C-alpha cells in the first residue's frame, strides 16, 4: 500500500483536489441558486404589492374624479349660474329697446345706438365670462380634489403603516378639507367683480369699431371669441386671472390679514394654508397654462359649432349674420354654457375627456413632474 501511495499520491492529491473543488463549486452554486430564488420571490412579492397599490391608487383616483363631477362641480356651477344671471342681466336693456320700437318717439337715434352698444358689450361679456368661468372652475375644482385626494391617500397609507410613520403624519382635519373645497365658490363671490371688469375691458378692446351691419360668419365669430379670451388673459400682470379664482397668497397665509405674512416659515402654516399655496403653485405653472389654453379653445370650437345651428334667415356657416341680429343670440349662449353638469353638459365633457387634460391630472394626483 505504501508503494502504491508513493507511486500514485500525485493522482490521489489531484483527484481529491478535483472532488473538493467540485464539491465547493456545487455548494457555491447551490447557495447562489437559493439566493436567486429568494430574490425572485422577494421581487415577485414587491411586484404584487406594487400592482395592488397601483390598483388602489387608480380606484381612488377614479373616485376622486367622480366626486368632482357629481358633488363639488354641480354645487359651484349652480351658484355661478345664478351670480352671472343676476350681475350681468341684460333684460332691462332689451325692454328699453322693445319699448322704443313700440313708441317711436320714446328714444332718439343716439339713445337707441347707445342702448345697442351697451347690449352688445353686455351680451359678449356675459357669454365670454360664462365660457371662461365654466372652463376655469372645472379645471380649478379638479386641481383641488386631486391635490386633496393625494394627501388623504398618503395619510391613509401612513395610518396602516409603522407607528413611527403614523406619528410623523400631518393629518388634514375635516374642517380644513371643507374650507379648501369651499374656496371653489370664491369665483362666484369675491372674484366676480374683478372678472367682470376685466372681461368687459377685453370685449370693448376687441369689438371697438365693429358696426351693427357688419356680417359675422362662423370663422369671424370664432376669431372674435378667441381674441377676447386672449386679450383678457394677457391684460394686466402675469397670471392676474388666478386672483379671480382664489384668494391672493397674503390673504391665504394670514387668514385675511395684512401682507408680509407670506414670508412665514412653511412649518408654521396651517394645513389649509399649505393646500391653498400648493393649488396656487399648480395654477401658476406653465403646464397648467397649456391646459387652460387647450380647454378654452376646445370650448370655443364647440360653442361656434353649436351656433351654426341657429337657423333662421341667416346662416353663420355661409352668408353670415349682421352683428345686430347676432347679439341677442350671443346673449343666449351663456345659459347653454352654464347648464347643470349632471345634464351631460357638452362643454364640460369636452374639457374632461381631452387626453391632455386627463394626463395632466393623472400626473398631478401622482405628485409627479408634469413636464
């Protein structure tokens, strides 16, 4: 045996080394395989959890939009419709002109012309203000509910998470939620006078020099509407129109007090202040400005499409209609624009179903960069 060992010991060493190396490689491979299996199982669990969270967020997002459509928007639209009808009532002008026709000596030609000019200004102002308010109120309410919905979802997730996350959560109480959503009525209250003044100025600037016999076809009417809206949006300081939708920053932060409070440390602000400032930041963004432009032009397109169906002795799509005959019909457009959202208001639907608008609010809800 000793002779065999001496003659073949190198072979024994080599065989043992090969077997040992093989066993070591097998153990390493087995350990690596187990790690891969555990990692795949962990990744599968994470994917399943991500899919669950994604499904939850999608359902919550859909519920948030539904709340805006069925509750918040109808309430605010009803209030807005009443305010517009009351503050921009043109019935007194129509009655004076009607009496003037029945009693020729009641009004002088100059007085009739002045009344017609007032009616023209008021009619276009009322319709353009209704169109702008409809669009902006719709978009603003969606900004509100998506911001609030995201915060509430995160708070709910924290409540079911570790206790240390629950302690860090800055919960939004019900009073703050209600006040934040109630700010949608700011337009119909404090913002309306400023909006009327600004829209009247824009209408006067665009319609100056337009004679009562001037013919308006669909193209000219469309261009006129767009010019009025562009003039209103561009007049004054940048984003001046935001102050028609919501209180200014210093009013938000100070609760109606003097200016200068806006410099307070954000940690000192109430949750309501933070929500309002976040909403204003969204409204001031370039991305929201693009959504506003898209939405306003789409509503104008639809309004002019509907106006072609006026019928009568004049056809907007071909020969056109004199401005004197067009003004009463323009005045009627306001009530059409501000119909109840629950009655499938076509103008609201054309905003909400626009792919760019849907994508914007999806990103806003997810708190992702919008650009």
